[in-house]
C-alpha cells in the first residue's frame, strides 16, 4: 500500500509518500514541501498547491491519501488557508477516485510514538527509525506528512476501503446542481 | 462585465451570475444552488461542488468570480467546510485565469442596501429590485450569491484588474515544489 501524507499549509504544504502494510517494513518513497509565496493572492496560492499535488499524484500514484485534520480552534490567523489547502488535497484525490482519510495530529503522533502529545523531535526520530533512514528526512517540516502517511498505513486500511466503496457508490448515484 | 457570485457552503453553495457595469442597469443571467449530501464524505462533497462550479463556468464564462469571505470566528461547526468550498471556487477560477475577489457579507449588504447589517428580507428585496425581477429569485438562499455579484460589479472592478495582473505575473514567474 502506497500512501501520500499531506500536512496542509499555504506557505509550506508538507507531502510524503510511504509504502508499507501493517506488520511489514515501511519504505520512504519521497518527501517534499510545496511552497507558495505570501505575496501572492489566495487564489493563486491554492492553484500553486493544486499544481504541486497534481504533479505528485501523477508521478507517485498513491493508493490512498491521508490529510491532516484541521481544527477551527487552532491558529485562527492561518486556519482558513490551512483548511483550504486540505480541501484542495481532498479534491485532487477524489477526482482520481483515490480514497481520502483524515487523521488528527494526535492520532499520527500516537500511532508512531505511542504518545499523542509527542514533541516534534520525538516524531522526527520515530519517522527516521521506522523508515530506516540514515538521517532525519529533509525538509525537516515534512516529517509530519510522513508521520501521517505511516499512521495511515497502520490504522487507515479499513477506513480507506469503506471510503472508497462509499465514494464509488456516490459517484454513480449522485446528482449535483 | 459578467460576474459569478459564490456564497460558499457544503450542503448548499449559492451561485448567481449577473451582468452589468457601474452606472448601468444590471441583468440576472442565472441563479442556482449546488447541493451536496451530508451523508457523503467531505472529499466527495468538495468534488461535487467542484463539478457543479466547473459546469457553471463552462456555460457562463464570467469575467470575474466574487466569493464571500469566510471568517474563522463564525459558526465553528461548519466553518471548515465553508472555507473549503470557498477555496474550491477560488481554484476553479484561478485555473482558468479568471480574477477572483472576496467580499465580506457586510460589504455586499452595504453595497446593495446601504446598510452592512441589513437583514435577509432587505437584501432579497434589493436584489429583486436591482435586477428588475417580477419576483424574488429562487432558490431563496441564492439571493446572497446575487448580492455578492452585484457588489462586485459596483465595487470590484479595480480590485479585479489588480488581481488579474498579479495572477498573470505570478503564473509566469512562480515555481512550485
């Protein structure tokens, strides 16, 4: 199972692709950050994120996309852009029929460190160990995207199959407009 | 100038197209609501909104898109979905090079009624009068999308030109990934 993890953000959108299955070794496929400039207007920035994600999906062809769940309570100043970047990631996946799952930061931390309140250093250390890397992944702030992808490999399989079945049913049965 | 106004929402996304220019009569081109089911998952719903907006943009070919600005403070329960629907509308427009503007509900109300705190009945009455309709537009909750489009015809021209120039500059000069 190949999973794209997306840590949504307007200025820096972390993306990481991991291969694995529950009980088997994990493999890092790629990790990167899609950047957009705060000088651009919001529409251009969201388009930049879409373009980056589309290129990644074309190249990596993941079986599932795991997006960090955004909460309205946190970081009110940036939360709208973060939510919109997450929405773009969901639509990019849905358009291709790729199942989308959302996991909270706590779920991802708990899945890979055993502690939902683990700090950044601990998450990075476990991502490095679980993917058997010689050094922490770079860019450093993409580690959360990898943690999310690993979390999904381990806990998201069943959920992804449910969502895929639901999406398939809705795509044929749904009316819009 | 032909403007598509979008009142973003996941369950009901109001859309209205108006033609006009400052100092000239306004004309209603079309008004509708794009609906998605609360039973679908969020990715499928956002895709449904994208599909509906794409069909509308293909058919109506507006010169500008005006999206209601969403605030994090209001309606925490639904604000994330609303922000994501707004983000989809922005990307659909940006992908086609159509300038996007955002106006707050108060700006739209003030533009068409003279009062930023006007109630729904007053907004609907003025939309009906300004578009010289025999009856209030239906669906009733699409009146806000029309108000937004009218607001943009009147106040958004200069802003739209600035955004278009900026978008054109960024599209050629920007790097992603």
